[in-house]
C-alpha cells in the first residue's frame, strides 16, 4: 500500500525503474570504467545519494521494509568506494575531496536520512560506527555530534550548538530538552519541517522530481531517544512505518 498519497503507484513505479537502471549503469562505470580516481570518487559520491533516493522512493511506494537492509549495506559500500578513491588521490589533489566530505546543510539532511534508515532497521553497532567514521566532521555540529554519541561514538568531540540553526535548530532542541518535553518538541519540528525544508512543492511539478515528503531526522531522533510518538503518529511527514518496523517484527 502506498505510504505517499500525493502521487500514484504508477508514478513511483516509473521513477524507481528508471533510477534502478541508472544505478546499474553507474555502478558498472565505477567498477570497470577507465576513469581517473578523482572521477571515480565523484561518481561514488553520486551513487551514495542515488541509492538513498531510491530507498526514499521505495518507502513512499510502500515497499516492504525488510528489503531495505540490502540498501543500507549498499550505501555503506558506495561510501567506502568514495573514501577509497579519495585516499588514492595524490597529495596535490586531496583538496578535491573536501567539497564532498565537509559538513553542509544538504549533506546533513542526507546523513540523517542514512542514519535513520540504519538505526530504525537495526543494522547494528559495527555498522553505525563505520558510518559515523565515514561521515566524520566531529565537533562541528551539536545535532550530529549528539546523535553520534547516542549511537555509540562515545569518544566523539561534541559541539555545543547546531551549525545550521534555521533548518535544524528545532530538532536540536528536542535532543537538548528534558525527556518530558521531547515529544511536544518533535511535534513542533514536524509542523515546521516543510517550511524549514524549503517548501519545494515538488509534488506540483510535471516531472519526476518528487520522491515523497518525509522527515527522516524526526524518525531517527524518536527511535534513538525512545520518544513517545503517540501525539504525532499520523503526522503527514512522519515515517511511522520505519520508526516502528522493529516493534512490528519482533
């Protein structure tokens, strides 16, 4: 059953098929293509984003979440490829990796999506630690740092404030708050999320840009901090099926 109701199943079927075809071609290019390491690094970076977008679309379509564990492993694999090719760059080209690895607002959104899938699917501590080491950027953003520590990265340096306050400040407040206030603050964040995200209205465009509006950061924080979500369980941007997948499969 569709989890997203702003587009029909045929729309997601077509987009997912196209995305899977493109991924297969791009993966083959990285594996056997005669590209220099810098190009393979950038192609691997795109693979990470593309596999996350595929998982996003499949969630919107209503695919069974048991199938998503394989996507979590693929995201990790492609991010390891990215690091491999970045590490292989000569010293005078190492600067090329910075723009793909340093923390940015849009990157943080993707990292939260990755961590949300990983943690809600119960990928395990070894997996989380590998992901957090690849994401790195310790001590830069209080939101990411606190999440990382809660996921087991105990020795991580922790920034005192959110780096991107406008977009993620309300989510950071959830983490800072006493347990009794967390649930209400998640609801505040969810209510504001679409505007904070940029009010893109991609569902209104006559193209394939739309993949579903889901607040993955809220899913991660709710699951990670064991927050009662009964007051916002049916919020239109809250991916409740992901959050409660382990509960429903015990």
